[in-house]
C-alpha cells in the first residue's frame, strides 16, 4: 500500500478523473475501431496499440508529477525553438513533396515513430505564457511587456500551425487569450486584440468564400476544405427525409444518427451501429459513439469529468502562493477542457467539423502522451500545494503548543495571586 501511495502521489481527485477517462477510452476505442480492425485484419491490434500507448502515458504521468514544478519553467527554452523548426519543416515538406494525410501535413516520422509537432508546440506555448505572466506581474496587473512577448511567441507558433491545422491554431490562440485575462493583462490591450481578431476573422472568411475550389495558392491549399465546412455548417435548411443525401457530409450525418438512435442508457458498449460508417469514429467523432453506446447518462458523465477537472484545477491554482504554478495549472486545464468542448460540439452539430480529438479518450499517439504529461504537471503542482498545507498545519500546531505552554507557566502564579491564603511571617 505504501508503494502505491509513493507512486500515485498528488491530488487524488485528479488521479480519479484521469483513470476514469482512460477506462472510458479503452472501452470505447475498442468498440469504435471496427474500421481499423477491418483494414488490419486483426481484431486485437487497434486496442492493443492504444492500450500500450495509455500504459506509456501512465508512466509519463508518474514521471512528470515527480518533477518539481519549478523545472517546468526551463521547458520553453528548448521546446519553443524545437517547435518552430519542426512546424516549419513539416509545412515545407508538405508543400514541396505533397506528402499529406487526409489533405494535411501534420505528422512527421522520426526513427519509425510518427508524431504531431503541433502538440509539442501547444505545450511549449502554455508553459511559456505561464512563465511570462508570472515574471511580469506588477501591483496593477501584468506588465505591458508581457502582452508583447506573449503575442510574439503565440503568433509565430499559430502562423506555422494554421496552414495545416487551422482549428488547432485558433484553439491555442483562444486559450492564450483566456490565460492573459486570468493573468490580469490590461483590458485595453485585450479589447484591441479582440477588435483586430474580428477584423482578421472577417477578412479570412471573405477570402475563403471568394477563393475558387481548386486553389493553388502556397500554404493555403486547405481553403476549399475550410470553405466547404463553413458553408455546410451555415446552411441550416430543412431537407425532407426522402431527399436527404446521406453520402454527402457522411460524417456529420452518421454522427447525428448515432446520437438520435440512442436513449437514456444507450445500446451498451460494443453495440454501436454507426461506428462502421464513421471514418473517424475512434478519434474525432468518438463522443457520438459514446452517446450511442452509453446513452445520455454516459455523455453527461464524460462532460462532468472535464468540468470536474477544470474546477479541481482552479482549486489547486487558488492554493498556490506563487503565480507560475497557478497560471500553469489553469492554462493546462483550459487547454484540455476547451479541446474537449470543441470535440463534443462538433459531434453534436454545434460547430463546423474539425480534426480535434477528445483528450485522453480518442485514439492517438502524440496527443495522448502530451495530455498525460499535462496531467502529470497538474499533479506536480498539487504536490506543491499539499506541502504548503502541511507546513501551514505544522505552524498552526506549533503556535497552539506555544500558547498552551505559556498558559501553563503563567497559571501557578495566577492561582497564588488570586487565592485567599494568608501569608505567615
């Protein structure tokens, strides 16, 4: 028992949330990976691979939560330059060689291991922003230089991510904006940023809608994809059932069918029908499969796990006496929960289709390991706050003991002075 306690240190609630998400992931990926099973011809191959990645992820959590949070401040020193180089390399290779997966150059292979540089870049930005906000805090809020430094780092990373993965770039930028709001960046600067973003967003939408379907513009080869997703989402005309074309935008149609054919308790794990028609049932649309198999109760439970994670992270941040661990925990929690909300909104038809996996549930390699590292960082900070509480408790007990001894020392004298005994000569 002591060995288990020594290994699984940190906030117990975070551990429970993490293990629940992993358990749901194993069950639902095993059920939703039917298309991968058909391609490989091996029933156990997809889930075996995913389970191995999750086990490695648990090791990553254990390793990360044993690192003192102060060491995380060093990570951006080498992660930022590495991310910039890898993102630039992947983007250029996609343009030069045309080697893309699903129309996007997001992956690269290193010694036979395939990973996404954008996941590493997201971690680097969150840690860097936390560090800058912590070092540039004044009595009146964040120093104006903090906004400048944050915009330079975030802007460079997002510009390199956007051509191949616009949704990830927008998600990362949104999380950074929320972190700046929490970090007390001047509202005037944030208002100017929002105005600039609204103008740039409107201009981008206009360019996307005007650009022809077959665009040969360098680094903007996905304009047609963005255009189709925006127009399909904006087009909300009711189509009679007899005229509905299920082959057009099949992912959206089958995801909605999966949700519509569910009920309060679902069809039970392994009984999904739409998993055989959704090409990304084990990744981008796994939430639809969760609702189909586990029902509305299962869907609500998954949502509550992410909300619980955000609330718990907020409590851990509130206990921190230093700003860096507090900003780091909140930044990580916002990243995980925002991505989860975006994935679930896509699955239920409240947002245009994007390629965002459900954190710690969807099948993945780089994303799963990076998300496990995030959980390890939160647990590392929770260990720091636990030590603070122990020190405070010791100080309070010591103060009580000192007061008690003082009262005992004074008590005999007070009893003598207040007694009615007569002094004899």
